[in-house]
C-alpha cells in the first residue's frame, strides 16, 4: 500500500511502490511553535533501526524547520545509497559539510528556475515558488511535484498558496492526485478559491500545524472551522497534527 508517513511539522515520508522519498524530514530541535522530528524517530532513521530506508531526501528550502544540514549529512553517511534533491543553495551547504556531489540526484534544467530529476519509477520536478510572507520573499524556495505511474503528487512546502503557485503547477500537472500543503492552503478562503480554480486534488493533507500545546493563536481550531464551511467543492482534508502518523494514499496507478 502507498502511504504518507508524517514525521513532524511539514516533514513527510512517501512510500510509492517500493520507493521511499522523504521531504523536509530533518529539522532543528527548537522550532516552536512547530513540532520537530521526534528525537526517538530521528535516531531510528539515522541508525536504520526498524524504519524504512529513505532512498531520496528532498529539501524545499533552508529554514531550520525544514532543513538541518548536519542531520542530513549524518543520514547520508549511514545510508550509502541515499541521494538528495534540492536547490543549489542547499547542495552548496551540504558540500561544505563534506557531502560528495555524487550523492546529489542529477537534475536537468527546465527553465531559468525549474528543474527535473528521475529516481527509479519517479519523476520529480523542483518548481521555483514564492515563500509565504513578505519577510521571506528573497528565500530560495522550491515546491515538489512527483509523478508516479500516471499519478501526480504535489508538496508545496511553504509556498504562498495563490494563483501564481497553482498556475505554475498547472504548467506541469495534468490531474492532481494528492496535495500536501501547510494549513493556510485550505484554511484561507482565498487560497481555497485559487486551488479550486486551477486544480482540484483527489486527496489533501494539511501539515505544518503548531504543536497542540503551543497553538496560542488558535490556528488548528480556525482551520478546522474554516474547512467545515467550504462545502464539497474540494475534498475534506486530513489534518496531520501528530508526528509518526501513517495515512493511506488512494492512488490508482497505471
């Protein structure tokens, strides 16, 4: 069975056939109010103790709640066949940490800012997108589109959920099977309208929630209430609130 394994904050591991892809898995420890990768799970992943071996690590951007270079480097040292797909800024950081360029998945340029790589049965697109929030406008950020046996899964990272994001996606995507995105992508009515205008996914998983005990702004409650009002135009989302939860992906592969 194909599934999504939520590892904390925006981090997910996707099992697609016999391949395991981890996106924004390794985080810093202090990223409040968000929930980092649990330390016990982190050690299991690093030591390969009863956890799936992630063959490909993908990083959307350099913020510490999405990327910890020392932990990614440590994972690559203990998993000799694992590769990384990321923007050149991330790869430069890893190279400075001693990671060989042979561990970087080969990617080809599609445009001035977009790239494509192939990993087994998967084709992955790194789409240059704008980070949410004007203060982060200059952050180099990539969203990830995965094509797998006729199915298309989109992990938006921290991309601003507006018409530019989904219009960009539509240039590469025929029919979206799965959307994995931070909670504002569905919690904000304007973001829902943009999503519906460009691509209606079959499944939606919301991530990047604050830890329940740290949600001083009430973001979880307001997102749930907002989604209750959206009707049936979009599928009701799965709320990825706890780390180490596993969710099935309903994919009908070719």
